[in-house]
């Protein structure tokens, strides 16, 4: 089975802190994604990556950055956390030949106080 | 514009009753279509997908969905709901090229009454 692991299930941070959310997949997938999930809004794409050191902006990249130094790891960075970034963050991966079939991690619920 | 709508924010059904969750999409061409389920505190799990061919697709956990091109719909059905089906359900559409993103609907929350 594909496994996508997010390092933290719950995080509480203070406004202005730098926050790192880590995601690791074990299936050698080329594609990795970061979404945020808010009630009534579904999932919104923040950033995605098709290869190591490659990144593309999604629909809501403002206030976020990403890093992909190794194929299996995709990190989401909040340079200066704000209260409106309180949300559930979901990481996903997919193989190159089936890009649309995404496998999700359990999510990180981030609270920014 | 590409979009996915799920008209029902919340649905409550009795255990053993049938279920239909609605999904409508707006897309320039025939998209790939998906249903995902999210159990409380978990990530999303793929229930089923439609790429082409037979418009009635079978998925895991006894779910099925029917693609109706004329109605731009991809409704999810189950003939008999179990208490463990209580979860959030997301419909999604994706394109056929490497540059197309997957677009998720807002979700429908399902409650099951014993």
C-alpha cells in the first residue's frame, strides 16, 4: 500500500513563527501536492511538485513556500504564520503515469494563535 | 471556469437505507472523475474513478457512481448504508494532460442513524 506520512497530526504555533510541515511518501511517486482544507471550501491546492527541486504554485500560494530536496519528501513552509492560516493541511502524492490518482496523508491540523 | 458542486452540505440517512450523493461539474472537456471519502481525523481515500468507457463504475466499500455527460453529473450511490459509512465525501474532477490539476468539490457530510 502507498503510504503518505505527515510528521505531525496537530500543531499549535504563535503568530509570526516559521512553521514547517513535513510529508514523506514511500512509493517513489514523482508528483507531490499540498492542500489546505477548510469547511465548505473543500480542498484548495497550495503548491505542487513534479520532480525534485521543482515546484509550481497552486491556487492559493500566498504566504506559503515549499521545498523538495529529495523525491520522497515535500515540505510546506509558513514563513510567518498568521491566524488565517489556521487550517487542516493535507499532503498527497501520485505517480507520473496516473497523476490524477492521488494518495493522501492523514493531515496536519494547524492552529495559529 | 472549471468547478465542482456538491449541492448537499449534509445528509442524514438511516442504517440500511439507500444513499445518493450528488455531484455536478463544469469542465471544458470530458474530465476524469473521482469520489474520495474522508473518515473523521483521516486523510482522503479514493472510492472510485471514471476515466472512460462504461459510465457506471464500481468502487470500494460497495459504492458505485454513474457518469451522465448530458447532465454533467457524477452521482455516488450505495444500496444499503452501514454506520461505518459516516464520513465526508468529496467529488473531484481532473484533466487528461500533465498540466491539469484536480479540482475538489466542497464535500458532503454523511451521518448515519442506527
